[in-house]
C-alpha cells in the first residue's frame, strides 16, 4: 500500500442536516446533466441552487 494511505488517524463520518431543497436540487442536477452531457457551463446551475437555498432559509 502507498505510504500516503497509511494513516494513524482514521476519519469518522458525521451527520449533517439535509436541506429542505435536497430532493429538488437532485432533480435539477439530474435534469441538467441529462440535457447538457457536460457541454454547458455549470455556473447557471450553481446560481439556481444557491438562490433556491437562500429563498428557503430566509427568515
């Protein structure tokens, strides 16, 4: 095994909250990937996801 993989400290998984928009985000990402096949810029997708997250978490 490569020395870089021989670690003394083993990472522990953690649990985080799943945002309310998670299911919609996944559907949006799946649709974007199916349509673009990696040929379009991802910036509009990220902007949409960030905007949606801000709208749902705003007080």
